[in-house]
C-alpha cells in the first residue's frame, strides 16, 4: 500500500471499509478524493469480504471523481 492512499485523511482502506457502522463506511467512502485511495479500497475489499454493496458504492464514487 502506498502512502498516497492515506495522505488526505490518514485512513487506510481497512479503516474506511471495516468501520463498525454503515454510516461510518459511507463516510469513509465519501471522503475518498483520489484514484489511488479508491483503487486501494477496491483492492482491499476484493481481497477480503467482497461485499457487493460496498463495491458498488466504490464504483459510484469513482464515477463522481
């Protein structure tokens, strides 16, 4: 993982996507402002839980960028 993916907020993909509530996960995704972080989060989710809903939210965020 590169430092680029945590530079803006200091959050790792794990911290963004393994939050205890869906509201915090949504906030973690909403605060992604660069493609490096987005890619790191997609890679993390694919390697771990592979939750379709989370991957769709990440895809929507990518379309906003």
